[in-house]
C-alpha cells in the first residue's frame, strides 16, 4: 500500500478527528456534471440502470464479497481512490487480480466495535466517504447499523459525490441498487477428481427508481483466465472438455 493510503487508514483507526488535508485534496471525489458515473466492468454493466455506479448512491450487495470487489475494479483501474472497511479477511491478492489498484485501496479491517462515535464503523465509513470515490463496507452483522447512521451515511455520499457499497445484508432500509447472488456453480470438479477452473454466478439486481426493474446477469467470477466475464451459452461445455 502506498504511503498516502497507509496514512489515511492509520488516521482513521487511531481516531484522529480529520485525515491529512493533503490527502483529502489529492483523493477527494470530484463530482462534475460530465463525471457523474464511476465505470464498472463490462460484464456488470447490464445489472445497473446507468451501466455504471452513480456518484452519491448506495449499493447493497448480498451473497458475495467477490461481486462487491468486482464493482470496484474498473473505477480503481481508471484512477479512482477506493477503500474497504470491516473485512479483516479481505483477500488483497484476489482484489488485485480483479483489477483493483492496491496503492489506491486503503483498508480499515476492524473499526472499534464499541465506539458509536470516533473510531466506530459508521464514523470510519463517513470519514472515508469524505476522501474517496468509492467505499466498500461490511457491517458487523444484521441490525448493527442504526437507521439514523444509515441516513447520515447516505447523505454524506450524496454530498461528497462518492459511492457506498454495503456488503452482507446489514444495511437498514432500501438501497438505490441492490445486488444479490441467486446461484453459484464451480466448474472443473466431477466424480471426485479434476480441479476448479471457474465459478459461474447468477446475479439479480433491483432497487429503487430506475433500478426497480429486475435485471439478471450470469458471470464467470472468477473466469477461467481470471477476472470477470459474462457467461454465454457453450462456455461450460468448453470448460468441461478442457478439464
């Protein structure tokens, strides 16, 4: 992790009242009229009404941390600062393989679980929303995010033009976009032998407003060669033959 990103994470964990001003100026989201969307990988575009992540929005993801990280990949590769909160077991190697640039991906693994103010989960997320384009956050569990905190974080994202991706079903109320995993299938092991080659994931999208119409996409996550790809008819047969 680059020095600037490391300083950001340390400043949050140690409960400092503000992150370094130089870093805020460098990394803070710039919400221009022509730049209201953060890009996503081509395979994920059909799931989103704007075919990208609208700045100022909240996205809820259930059933897969990999889907949440895949949402980050294109924006990170395009130069955005992104970060993660509340996932000490986050696989940084897997994140890098998806295309996330770790030098611009500060990680705050464990916010203070006893703190309702500085150092607590909501405070850390709010602080990162002030400085980054996109924040991926794992609540401690269902019911751990107070509705008042959720409203404040949604307002902070709108004000700063950043995107909050909440993973794991701990977000109270309805997010603008909601993604859930309906089916998962690993390819490459049959009759007790072989090796895992790829994972096929069916993702269902819904939400509010323009996102209320149900959308579905079947993805390889990871794809046979790594990364994310849309699954098309005939892919599975080719993988089984190549086993």
